[in-house]
C-alpha cells in the first residue's frame, strides 16, 4: 500500500463529509479503521471503504437465493468453543450431513445471512440499551425479521495470566503502564462489548498497549496470554478454564442463532437445533466453564402467543 493509500484526519473527514472532530468519535464508537504508528492518526483508504460498505443498510435483495438444502449446513458468525464442539457432534451423529462454520464475527454472520451465504448466523451483539441482544442489528441488516433461537448464555470478561500478575481487576487497568493486551476484530460482539466498557470507564483506547492487535478466535486470545506475549484480552470464561488462566468477569451475555424464516424448517437446521436438547451434548457442555444452557433451544422470535 502506497503513501497515498493512507488518509490523514482532514482527508478522511472530507471523504466522509463530516467535521474533523467527529472522526475521533467514529474511531472509538463506530470502529472507523485507523492507525497511530506515526503519532498521528492515519486511515488506510481500502479499510475505510470496506468500513463504509459494512455500515451500509437497505441493501438490495440478493439476486441468487441460497440453493435448496442438500446436506450441507453453513453457519457463519461469532466464534465459540461450545459451538465448535456442537458442529463436531453434529457431523459425527449425522454423517449424511455436513455442518461447516465461517468465523466472520457476529456482524459478519448477520451480513452473510443477508447475502444468502449461510443458513444460520451466530451472534451476541449487545444493543444500545445494554440489556437485549441482536434484534436491533438484525432489524437494520435484514429485509425480513428472522427466527431467533438461543444457543446459550455465556460469561464474557478479561482473561489474564495465571495468578493475574498485573493485578487487572477493572477495565481501567488495561491502560496501566506495563500492561499489553490482545483484542478481537471489529464486528465481533466481544470487541463491541470491550469498546463500550472502555467508554464507560472513561479511558482512551489509544492508551491501551496492544489494542490494535487482533485475534480471530477466543482460543487465540488465550494462547497469546499463555505464551506470555500478552497480559490480558477480552475473552469468554470457557477459554480460561481450558487453559488454566485467570478470568475477570464483565457480564453474562446471550448467544443466539439467527435464521431466515423461509429456511427454518430445512432438515439440516432442524437436526442441528434438535441437538440443543440432546442430553449427551448438554453433558459435554457441562465440562466447560462459563455456560448457562437454561434457555438453549428457546425460540426468542417469533414469540409464542400467550
């Protein structure tokens, strides 16, 4: 990428037709791609253009509908260790079917559902009210309201080295001198949660060493910390349990499957959702920390009539 592929603050403000001061809020609140390796903000043009495309709503309907179900179940969206195990469980117990997963983050999963690139999306996007999940995002991205089925509730927080040697007990501690973190990518529910917690704590992401170092999976966050290359990172409790690391809880969250209503009764989808009630699978889930399956399999939308 040449120098002219990097925009300064004035140039990106002109491109977006906004005041330069608004650019800084877009970096922290809306994930506008930026780098500060020179001491000043620079904006890679190709990433800004991609960010604009990803922020677009009211897309035209996809020209090519997803083909009829013939044994290949495609799930795109948020990474989760229990979901990985469920996909393996499905493939073992239904050998005439194959489930595959695209690790695109929550928003990427919903957008791929819009483009007919998958049968189901996995998502845990916290809404502005800090209470509900996913519904507002699906309303913005999808032409028609989907079916929403709960997969699990899981605990999110900050994972640290064993014994928590840096003394990290709050989000603000991520900005302490000598603390290096790894992060999750823009568009993931975990990144969205961390950014909101950073804003609530009144700290600046610029002051957090490693904030721009992104890991594609929760497990990768844990492995970086286990290897000593980072001190902390946003992650689910299950990874801390698997790798014997420490965990600072932030909140429990709802992790859902988003499914187009016209594909809800496809055989593969129904077989997959049926495993949520399978006692053998639930027993396996109990071996992982930080999961609550009390609502697993519950249809959250459309809601049943009272």
